[in-house]
């Protein structure tokens, strides 16, 4: 009686299959060589600070827009300008992500690139507003 209950309990608390495919498993599946790993780490380091500054500036603008929208007598022209600046920052973040992903992709062989691009596309569909340069384009 205890054995079936144990199996049922294990089945209920086991993470779903999609959660078991962690990024570290994905990275191991790429089979990066040491030079590739070093090169990708360098690419990541170049993009991290720039992306963080764009993200911080975007958050500041969003907070500014939120404050402007709470004021019933807010200047609509100023709100429009801030919205435009937010859109420009979002475009810059997207372009930076594409550059980053392209550079990482060029360091990979064809098999690795196909696997990498598939993984990145899948992650972008899950959360389109996310870019995490700490993990090779995820």
C-alpha cells in the first residue's frame, strides 16, 4: 500500500517535462568547445552593460509616464514625447538583442546554430519582452 502511494506522490510532485529541460541541459547539448565558450562569454560581457543601461532608462521613462498619467492636468504633448522615447528604447533593446544573438550565432557550427536559434525562438515566444545576456541569448 505504501509503494503505490509513494509512486503517486512522486508523480504529483515531479516537475513537468518542459521544466526539466533546463538551460544548463540545453547548453551541454550544444557541446561548446572551450574557445567557443570563451568567445561567447566575451560577447555576453560586451552586451550586458549596454542592455542594462537601456533597460534602466526604459524603466525610468515608464515611471515618468505613469506619474504623468496620474496627473489629470498632465501635458499630453509631454506624455506623447515620453511614449515615443519608450518606444525608441524598446527598439534599441530589440536591435541590441538581435546583434547579440547574431554574434553568438556566428561562433557556432551549423548544428549548434540550428539548436541555439530554435531554443532562442522558443524562449522569445514564451516571453517576448525578456532578454537575459547572462545566458547566451536567452
